[in-house]
C-alpha cells in the first residue's frame, strides 16, 4: 500500500513538472518572456504622467536627453544636475521627480525590477 501511494505521488509530481515545462516551452516559442519587460519599459518611458503630465523622453541617462541606447552599461556615473553618482534606478527616480513632477514616494512606489 505504501509503495503504491509513493508511486502515485512520484507520477503526479513528474506529470506536474512536465506540464510546467510544456507551458514554459509554449511561452518561449511565442518569444522571449523578457520582451514583455522591455515593452512595458518602453510604455512607461513614453507615457505622460505626474503633476507635469510629461514623459521620461527628456530624461538624461548620461548619453543626452532621451538617449537610451548604451546608457545602462555606463552607469553608475556622476551627474552634474544631481551632484552625485547614480545608478539606473536612482536616475529614473530623479527624472520622475524632476521631469514628471512626482514626489519621491510616488516615484519609488513602483519598483523598476
């Protein structure tokens, strides 16, 4: 009896993990799941919000206002306008408060991870 129960548990666990891997395969076949994060980031970059109803397109990540390409790999770096060294998250929070007019609490309420 105990052996039969153990076999059922093992078969059940294997079928569950196989079902999970099939779901993962289906997600990957449709494209890289990380692409959803990229698309969401692009949405947030262009979306007007905050008291100033502006987008982040004028945020300077170190390569000039609105330039995203290559900026991440050069961070953290010193920014004159903030008078300190910032990584990407600190810089986005800075831009959300200065450009969009959010309070610090509003800017950090949604993590960037």
